[in-house]
């Protein structure tokens, strides 16, 4: 059966109704899931296997049958490990129906159907008794319910329910225990992801300073964790203020509580500085003795950095303190970890909460609007001084004393820069209530509420009256729009430029004047794993999972390039960067598609994992801002990416098998097309190997 799905097109700004398969959302979730990444995580797999063997042995040594409850079984891998280790029976719980169906097939394929029962329910709906899903309580509890924050996927409520209703008292648990660690740091780079820094502008009237509103300064920020590949943050970007502190542990073999709690650790700062950020991670011990441990520690806190396991399904956490606070070397403080049933947050206090009564049971929530409108990379982008200077220099070349400016970007400070640099009148469009409120606060804090006119409506609905009858002489955009996911979605600026064409005066300047789409073929150090088939996983056949992902990838959206912040995922280029499409903002959007075909020569040996695409915006003939590649090392081809933007990755699925030899494909042929009616960019890449070329 087919269903109609509404989709907001981020490029054109319109809502489209598309006919989709009834299981469309399932397919999308499967295609973009981390199942492949988890199955490739050998450290995780082997530690679980060791812990399961030990737990089954302990139960058998007591003369009991080993009855396993596996919550969140996924492919059924851990249940199959348990049966292989000697478990008498496993109840494998999986709430996601397509995954549960796959688990049934995988279990059958591996010959375990008589020992494993897959139950397609949430664990809180599972019943125990003669007529229930399980005839009796289990005595071994196996789970993989963790996310980067440990508890963000509802691990605590699930464990709480399981201990009360599904397992025996003092059951064995794999993992046995989890411990959350934290380290206090000072980091201007990471702090720039959370606060708006003052911006200094040299003008004909002297230096002007754009300051954040007091409300934004005092705001505790977004409540959600910032999860990143912390190993890719340079040690030069932060100063360590404390030792690694074990904040709290959860014993999974005992009754678990999901109630809100706080845990404090006293420490003495290692150096004086500004406490701004808490870096956090966790480890899990698979056995009661703690001999089998799986850790998420970054390289500087890892017991053996050479054995560091790359993984994308579990990373590390960055938490921002509500306010930066000065700390003095040697003066004791308390770092406090707070958590409810799903979230963790931190505070810094002079004494423990138990002594001063300052317990914060409610997690912080943004009340300034900025953290709702701008995500962390956007904060970093706005605070990037070099980027701001590029826009200032470009504005100086296009602004005139009588310029009437119209700024079109979500929550942009360009309008303020244009005013300070001498524009006669500035209008800015904010088509959401949130961005309108935020910009109004920022303008008021800078005494510009009467100098810059905010228009709250969609750009295509703009009328001459909104501009007080004036013609626009300078149309400005970064461009940035909060709905954009892929780099070319910000081409919405082009559609806006087209919609306001009649409002532009003779000889009006558009900045940026053009954009271009660029591509480079790369070999990833690790990211290829998220799209690589698993085949056999620790001796178990999971080809059915590979086939399931492949079918999901045959759906329209899943075949597109997908966004990734590549500063977190090292890669080196196999080709030179190449411009493949251009978009002239000085002219309206064309009526006909724009096509490009060509060949990319691979100049360095390696595995062609995929093509990376990004946009470059040409502010003026002499100034270009790149959202992708910033620098390319000539010798090894190591790529330096814009840290504030996500680039688009088009994976070459045929090359993601790690057994593909080096130096195979020699050229990549591409076809790329921009479709003005839909705003989509479609693409196809074909690899040609040396034999095909007669080499």
C-alpha cells in the first residue's frame, strides 16, 4: 500500500506531498541506523561475548539453568552468543518490528530457533507467567540500551522495570556495572559552541562592538548533550582543570532507580583558569570483578591509547556549565553530576549539595531563544572571527552610503554589520517567531531596535510596503537557514532572490553573487564502517542484516548523499577537489535543470570510499567562503574541513568492503543535476578500475 508523506523542501521552502511505501519511515531508520557500526565494533562484541560466557558459567556453577533476557536484541547477536556459551534459553526483546523480523530470520539462519524466542514488544510490555511471553523470570539479564550519554535511550527505566517484573533477584547482568567519568576544562573553542562572543567592527565612526543580550549571557543553554568524536579535538583547544573524576556508577545486577539524583565529587583544580566545559564518557564492566571492561575514554584518558577502538554509535560528551566560573589551583570545589531518567547535566559548587542544600532537580532549559534557533556548530560559525572578517571585508566593497539592504538568513548578524559599516537603511527577514524574538533582543541590547527593521514573514510574501516603498540596492545572505541539512539546501537563498526580484532596484548587488558545488573523492580512516556490510560477525552469519540495509538504501532519500561533520572523521583525498556546478545569484533561478558530467582522476592510491560534496559561496569576485574543504595537504592528501558545517558524503557502496585492495579504481565518472522545480540535486558516481581502462 502507498501513503502520501508531507515533506518540507529545505531548498525551495515549499511543502511537497510524495507517494511513499507504507514502511517508508522504517526503511529510513534502518538505512541511517548505527547497526553496521555496532556490528563492526569488535571491542564491544568481544567484551560482551566474554562477559556473557562468564555470566552463564556462574549460573551453571550454581546448578541452575541459564535463562537469559536480552533487551534490545537488534540482530539477535548477544542472544546467539549466550546460547553458544551454554545458555538453556533466551528471550530476545526487540520493539522495532523490522528489526525483530530480521532477528527471527538471523536466529533461524544460524540454527538457534529452538533456543531463542524473539519477542516484538517493548520490554515494559513483556509478561511473565504460564500464558505470558516468558513462562518464568530470567536469571541472566543482557542489555545494550546505551547511547553516548549512557542513559539517553531510556536505560534506567528499562532496567528498573526489568528488575521488578522480568528477572530474578540478584540475577547476573551483562554488563554488570557502568561508571560515568568527567573532566573539567577551559576551552574557548568549545565555549564558542554555547555562548555568543562580542564582535568588534572597525568603522568610520571608530570601533563598534556587537554584544549579546544579558538574557543570552545568563542562559544555561540547550539541555541536550553535545556528543562528538572527542579524539578529533586538538589538545591545544582546551586546558585540563581537573583530574578524571568518577562521577557515579550504576550496578545493573541490582534494582535500578530512574529517579532524579545528583552525585558530587570534590577536587582541587590542577591549574587556575575559567571553568567552562565538562568532558564526559563512561565505561562498562562486563563482570563483577571488573576484569572485562569496555571504555569510551578519549586517548589522553585511555589506559592503552594504542588499543583505542573507533566507534560512532558511542562517542564522548561535551556539557556546558550554566556560566563560566573562575577556579584557582589547589582551592577545593565540587563538581556535581545531575541526572533524571534520560539526561545528565553538570554544575560547579563550592561545597557538596548535601551540605549546602543546592540541589538542582530540574535540568536546565534555554530561555533566551538563541539555543533553540542556533545549534552548536552555528554558534561556532557566528563566533568565528576569521569568517566574520571575510564578510566585513566583502561588505566594505559593496556598500554605499545610500545602500538599502535586505538581509535574508535565519538569525544572522549580517544586518548589524551592514548598519555599522554605513548602510543607509537595513531590513532583515525573520520568517519564524523564534528568530524574530531573538533578533529583536539582540538589536535592543545593541541599541539598534530603531535602526534595523525586522520583517516577520516568508520572503516570497514580501511587499513594497514592507520596505517602506524603497527599492533594495543590496541583497545580503550568508546564506544560512535552520532547515538546511545538506550543503545545497541553503540554495533557498536563490529562490528568495528570485521571489523578491521585483523589489530590487536597478543595478542591485546580490551578496553572495554566486555559489559553486565542489567534490573530492576520499578514503576515510574509519567512517566507511557505518556503511560496510558485516557478513559474519564474531562467527555468526548476519548477511540478512546486510541485505535489509541494502534494501533500505534503495529508497529515494537514502540513496542521496548524507550530511556528516567531517572535521570529526579523518580522511585523505584520492583526487584533487573539483568544481562541478555553479549557481549565479545575480540572475533568478533558471527554469531548466542544470546538468554536469565529467570524470574525476584519482591521483593517490587508496580505497575509494566515497565522494564528499560541499558549497562555496563567492561573496565578491575576490572573496569566497567555503563550507567544506579549507586546506589539502599536498603530500598525503589529508583534508582539513570547515568545523562549523556538515559536508555531504556520497558513499560508493561497492567499495566499502574492507577486503577491497588498494589502488583499484582509477577514475570516477559523475553525473550531477540541479532541478529548479524541486530544488533537488541528484547525482550518480561510477567507478572505473584499471582493467576497464586498459591499464
